[in-house]
């Protein structure tokens, strides 16, 4: 794995944070702040894992955040972190219905965090992004179903994507390739005759 120094430093930092939180938990299991830090470290570390290990870490983080909220239900940092965990899990879930439920859960937690700390712009932006991700994922799935599947079946070798400038992405299929491929096949048939 080709890892940048910055990534390596992040892994060391969050692994140290995870171990420190684990040790603190044995001394004081009712520290909601510590549970939130522990979950945050797990979420950060999950980015550097394979899919199976990442999902385990995210689920472990969710458990710790739920435990923190059982101790202090108004802890906005834990609510926000829980929203992030559900967003991450939803974004990578291949089942659209489950993913939508995950984005809805994330939005609920982001809204609760914002309710507890109304001036927090990070919470407000997270709420907006969760809704956008849900919609963009739906659009991406539609593009996959309507354009990419048939294009692959037709043997179209390329598609170009470009940014719309507002963080969205557009897809433009070059149907030129269909024509070229068709013409090439006709030319091959003629040369065989």
C-alpha cells in the first residue's frame, strides 16, 4: 500500500487516541466524552481498512456513540458523530433502500445535534450534505441503470464525467463509439467477403 506521510501520521494519531480511550474506559465507563472520542477515532481509522474491517469499525463506533448517548442524550458531539457514522455506512451500502434509511437516520442525528447546538455551522452543513448525498446516490444509481448498464451491453468503451461546479457530476456518453464500432464491424464483414 502506497501511503502518504500525512496518512501514516493520521493513523498513528487516531490509533493512539483509540488506545487512550480504551484505557480510560476501563477506569470510567460512564464518561460520554471519552466514548465519543473513542468512536471518532474508530471512524477515522475505518478509512484505512478493507471493506469488512471498515464496516466492523463503523459498527463498533456506532455502539460506542449509542452508549455515550445513553449516558448523556443531549451530547451534541456524539449525535453529530453518529450522523457521520450512518452517512458513511449508507453511502457504501449497495442496497438503495437500506442506504436511504441510513441517510434518513443520519439526518435525524444531525438535526438533533443542531437542535442542541443551534449556532453550529458544521452541524448545519452536515445536515445539508446528508440530504445531497442521498439524492446524488439516487441519481448515480439511475445513471448506472439507464446509461451505464445498456452502454456496457452495447460495448461502449468510454464515458466522460465532468463537474457541474456545485459539487455535482454529470455524465456524457459518447455515442460516437457505437457508430465507430458498428462501422468497424461492417468493414470487417466486407473484407471477409
